[in-house]
C-alpha cells in the first residue's frame, strides 16, 4: 500500500491499534454502504488523537482509502465498463492518495470516495454513477395526474425500476466541468458505452432538482444535463415533491438562497430516465466523444 509521506505516521499507527489491512477496508466498505456509516472511522480518529497522534484533517480517511485502493486496483481491468472509465478510476485512486482536506468521515465526499475505492461508484467526468434503481416508495410521491404516463414509461419504455445506472454529480474538482456542454455529453457517452457491456442494466436515471423544468428555465446552463431526457429518447417522468435543502440547490448561491427563503423559488425533485436502447443508439452516433 502506497501513501503520501505525510500520511506515514497514521499508516504506521493503525497496526499498533490492532487494525490489519482487511479491517481498514471493512471500515471503508461500511462508510460506502447504503447507511453510509462513518461512526467507526470517527471513533478511530478520536482514539488516535487521544494517543497523541495528530489527525485533525482527513489523514486517517485517506490512509483507509489507500487500503481499499490496494485491494481494488488489481480488479479494475476486469470491470465491464468503458475503458476510459477505468482510466478515470485510476486517476481518482491517485488523487485520494495526494494532498487532502476534503474527505472527512461523515461527509458525502468521503462516502463517495469510499464507494469509488470499493468499486461501487464509477467516475465518468463531471458525473458519476452507481448501480441502483428506483425505490418502490417513490410511486407514492408521483402526482396522481402523472401516474399513468409515468407507469407506462417506466415499465414499457425503461423496462422496470432496476437495475439502472443512477447518476450523481461528481464532487470537486471534477464537477467544475458541468458548465462545459461537451464534458457533460462525454460523461453521458461513457455511461452509455458502459451500458453496452452490461446487458442487465435498463438505462440511466436520476432524481434531482436539476431535472425540474423550472430549474432548466431559470438556469440555462443545465441544458446539457437534461438533453438525454428532453431530446434523445429519455423522459422527464414526474415530480417527486419539493427538493430538500440538503440536495444542494442552495450551495454557493446566496441569491438563490434569498429567493428560497422569501418563498419565491420552489424547486422539485424530478425523476428523469433514459432507456438503454436510446442511450446506446445515441452513443453510436457520436464517436467524436470518445
């Protein structure tokens, strides 16, 4: 296992604390799981501090991720994903070993990194995906007037509620290229080419405020993210209710927050789905995105 020099003191302390490499990987997997339970990592950090070992930032987290990388790296070549995605995974592995500060246990960036390092989340540019699907509980959130067309599209066109590539926006620094249309399209292209290698996957989906037509009308830079669902055979399926504040639409935007607090801005979590056949057909027409 390779770590940056500034992490050596943490790496050397873990065996003395009784943690073998497999124990470190288990902590990462737990943080990457559906419940994203980072409490054991936080407790370990407290224990190390009590022993006089400095780990105020994300040094411990990056050492744990390095153990997961050591286990996962030999498996990358065998993954059924588009080759450029494999290169992006390896690039992320290297980035997690470098200078840090943003991968604190209990935060979403650490949970996302844990999933990448355990090969459960796949970087494709400014966006990532995980293999997941639509929870059945979402049907109760679809407005009655949209229920029949939503059911028709989900089961006839998309092929069901799972498994699917569920899209997530990448964390910094990769998400900065969301403003570049070509990079967004290239990200979708990598997902679509990976669909070709996984016949059981039904397509690409996401439920987020940035698929709300009201958001697109107000923020035109979201056009490329919505293109597959508006122009390329996918569908903006239905609203699932008001977007929670923690979904991120107020981040780094004081003006948007002020409008939200005045009740002038209401964005809705909106389900968008792109069937595999349409996604693959589009990718075959755009080899320039390779």
